[in-house]
């Protein structure tokens, strides 16, 4: 499950970079995707912290 989330995050990151180069004006979407990926990683770290306890 964790590996799947990492793959999805990586794919969305690559897609965000590609879309950023294609639509240089549409940087708001890039920022939103970045926040989405960031929150996903934060959730993952929190889940790992719970598992350790």
C-alpha cells in the first residue's frame, strides 16, 4: 500500500513538472499539485509514526 502511494506521488510529480513546462502560465495548478503531494507525504509520515507506537 505504501509503495503504491509513493508511485502515485511520483507519477503526479512528473505529470506536474511536464504540465508546468507545457503550460508555464498555469503555475497555480502546479502549486496546488505540489500541496497535494506534500500533504500526501505528511500523511504517510504520520501513518508511519502511528505504526511505530
